[in-house]
C-alpha cells in the first residue's frame, strides 16, 4: 500500500467539517466518481443507496433539505489503511419541527485517496 492511499484522521475530520458547513462542493471533492452512499434510513434494511458521484450528490442534497440545520459534533475518528470510521452525534430539526439528536457512525472505504463507499448508521431513539 502506498503512502498516498493511507487515510488520515485529519481527512475524516475535514470531511465532517465540510458537512457541518453544508458545502456540497467541498463534500463531493472527497468522493470518487464510482462511489456508493448508503443512508441510515430507507426502504431496505441497508438504507437508501446512491451510486455514482451525481447520485450521491443528489442524496446528500436531500439530506440537507430534510435536515436544514444538521450538525455533526462530539466526533472521533479512526483509520486503518484505506478504511475510516467517524463517530459523531447528529443534531438537527427535520420538517416535522421536532428536533433530533442521535449517535451514529460512518464507515468509509477509500481508494486512491477518495471515498468509494460511505455507509452511515444511527442509533434508534425511542
């Protein structure tokens, strides 16, 4: 494995900061063209799936529309080669007007320094 393929905690932190700015252009710079995004919710057990950079951008745009004040805080990050894990607390107010606060993680897989898979999981709050 070459040095350029090793994912850093700084990369994961920068990725999360782009989410907190709601900066889709910056977020998409982290993704490879043939990336896959799995959302924490959806019609299937794995959540909604978006494949390809254009579809991922559309899925993330929907996230910002559905949670316009979404914020990720209390974060920690781990890496191992081309794999990364980001743990965070998501807060925001969906269109229902009822604020949410959930603990979750992103499982990230990189190739040549770009994200090829992002799989998000949230705790279920009852």
